[in-house]
């Protein structure tokens, strides 16, 4: 009489485990594929605009574009007392030029963020200087 050995279930168990891992991997991939469009939507509608606002809050191109010589003259100023006479001359020359170029309003608005009332002061001063100074003289 021969002894009957049970069938080898080890191979079936390995195959079953492999199929189970494959099914779990497929389920995870499907879950990620469902989440990716949501994350992309959030990035486009929420994170990108907030990042843009944060960038604009620290970025300051308007003043540098409208008053480059004035900023150069103020670069050596330590902030105490009055700046050098060169800074005042540069500002008096650049205000009418920036007003004619159309860049002064944006710079004045940006300066007004730091100190209230600066926009009206800068625009009023530029109007008065424009009446007194010929733009051709400023460009020279």
C-alpha cells in the first residue's frame, strides 16, 4: 500500500500571494490616478494664485523701473538723516520722465503700500515738476 501524500499546496499559495500583490498594486495605482486630477485642480486654482500673491507682495519692480537713478543715489544712504543732494536731483529729474513714460503711477502705488499718502504726494509732485520741466531736458 502506498502512502498518499497531500498535493503540494506551496506552489498554489505562492501563486495566490503573487496574484494578491498584483491586485493590491493595481488598486493603489487606480487610487493614485483618481487623486492626481484633484491635486492638479487644487494646484491650479488655489496654490498658484496664492504663490503669485506672495511673490507680488515682496517683488518690487515698479519703483526700480520708474526711478532707477534715484535708487542708485539712495543705495549708499544709511536711512538716518537726509539723503545726499544727488538723490534729490535724481528724483527731480526722474519724476517728470516717469510721468511721461507712464511708469510713475505704478511706482507711486507701490510706495503707497509702505507708507500711506505717498501715492498722492508723488503724483502731485510729478505734476508740478512736469509743468516746470521740459521732458526733453530731463532725457538729456
